[in-house]
C-alpha cells in the first residue's frame, strides 16, 4: 500500500493568477514537499543530559528560539524548550535519533503523516505570508523558524533560503487542504507556478 499525501488530489500544477507577463524569476513557485520524515524529539524534565552534547548526524540540537541547524538532507528546528522537530529526507533518520536519544531521557515520535508541508519560493514569498501571518516576516532570518498562525491555522514557518526566499510551511494534515487554498489564494495577486 502506498501512503497518500494530504495534498495529493488538491495541489495543481501550472500557472495561476497574474502570471501571464512574468518570467521565471518573478514568478512564485508553490509545491508540496513529500517523502520527508518529521520526528518530534522531546527531552523529559527528569533527564540530566545536556542537550548541547547531543548530535544528530553532524548536527547540533539548536538550543534557543528561533534557530535551525541544517545540512543537505536534515533540518532540526527548535520548537519549544527541550523540544525539536527533525525534518529529513534520510530514510533511517529515526534510528539515528534513537541511537543518540535513549527512551529514558527522550520521547521520539514519528509525526510524518500528521503534517502537510508546502514550500513557497520566490521574491514575493514574504508578501504572501504577510497576508495571513501576524509575525514580522521581514525580521525572520535564513535557518530560523517560527510557530505562528496563517488565517487562523497553526503553522510552523521554516525559512530555508534567501536566494530566492524559500519557506517550508508545516500545518496539521487535517488543515492541509484549507491551508493550501489560503496560501494559493494569497499568491494569486503575484502569480505563481504550481510545481
């Protein structure tokens, strides 16, 4: 049996909105990010291990908001005190985490199928997010993240790159379709290409 993503029948490919006169660099790209492992890592209060001593692969756990540590395949997002999201394209990431974070000190939970992940890329990406997000998007830096809302839907905003601006947006799977429609509706003014 093949897993079905939350946006499998929702995400549309092609040009939409005010895109007729715009070239590739000026056109937003919106896509669903698939085949990611999303692992929630929580350190128990009774744990005596210093989080700064833990490495997942070659990555340190970020110790304060809004930091993200990253390499080509994995991103570790600070989510709350003693809580992280590990997002990776590596198939064996959960076993790598469990090797470093034993069950006496950490709760390791695979939440991959409970999230919809939308990527928005382009010079107008921040303007789209400003339409429904109360945080100051202009102040967010590359390799940082923020938990917020977008038109009333709780999301995690992960700033992946600034050349061009690229954001991964994580929402609960049950809100995936509505969230997708809010993002694409906000992007129509600028024009976007569904990838």
